[in-house]
C-alpha cells in the first residue's frame, strides 16, 4: 500500500443527520483529486446513531477508521486524538456536521510542498446569520490584537504538517484549540498561508460552536493563554529556535543561516 498523504480528522458529536454525507463527500473529493488519504472519524461520545452509521461506511471503505469516546471530550481533544493515530504526513480537521465543502478545501493541498500550515478563511460569510458573523468578527479582533497576529479566521479546515504538532502542548479541548495551535505555531516561525474557502449552509441541527457552554470555555482558555504568554512568558522562546527539522520552515531557515 502506498504511503498515506493526508489524514482527515472528523470529530462528530450527535451528527447522525450529517455524518454519512460528510464522510462520503470527503471520500469522493479525495478520489477526484487523486489524493491518497484516510478519514478518521472521532465519535465524541454521541448518544445517537453516529457510531453505527460510520461503522456501516467502514464496511466498504478500508480508508475510513473510527475512534470512539465514551463521553464527550471536546472538538480539540478529538482532533488531537485523531492526530495521534494518523498515518498521513499532513492532517486536517473536517467537522462531522458537513458544513465544509471538502472538494473546495482540498484545492490548495499542493501548497503544502512549500508550507507547514494552510489556514482557510470563509469567503461566503453570508451563509451564516448576522449574530454568528458578529461574534466571529469580535472574536477574530480580540485574538489578533492579543497575540500579535493578523489572521482572517482561525476555526476552519486548517492543514498542518503532522510533524509540527508532535509534542506541542495545548490547554484547550474545545473550540479555542485551533486558535491556540495557530498562535503557538506562528510564534515559533512556521510558514503559513491563508486561502479562501467556501462552506455550506448547515442543513441539520445547530452549531455547537456558539452555545453558552462553548463560549464560556473559549473565554476561559483565551484568558489562560494570555496569562501564559504575557504574564508567565512560557511561550516567549526565541523565534525559529525550536522548529521541527522535518518542516519546510526549518529547511528554509537553515538555508538562510548558511547563506545559500
């Protein structure tokens, strides 16, 4: 069997109305783009038919795997759990709610030859209601101002070189996990690019990202990261010092140091 190029981590919590379409559309996109990939569905303590539906898909698709959590641990924990068992050199999170268009998201995977991170931002923001857009704008402003970055979006289908995530410690297990990852990796000096991304309008269920519990969790982890970076300065190590040697960033920085 040829080497896995991409591992799609798909967290799902009570997504019985969406998970089959999410997995099958991703399988089709991988096939259409001739990407040797796998899908790892992380069933995060669902109490509906999510697990059974995924198992049914697995019967006919050897490149789909399932990780089960007895109880919910959060999307961040689910993503990192999937990364630990991933085989691909590149990892990405596609949510199990089928909100993202995998065919569109995979358009830019070729950029990973020159980058360590690809960060998508939502191009068709009108598919979300005004309150969701307002919350996203305020959130983006606060994160950018607090940590000296300038990203358009931090909660999308971000592609990572898997090696740069090894041994990276994060505190957030919820929706803030992606922002925490990006802030820490960008501060280390990893190369990234932002790309436009189109999403679907959610057809079934409600997003769990803007619930009160999720927002409180995001606030708690944001304050913890502010404290660690600006007060304790535990993330203040010199830029580039701890780059992973297998990363594109390390190789390019090494060439610059040697004047080549």
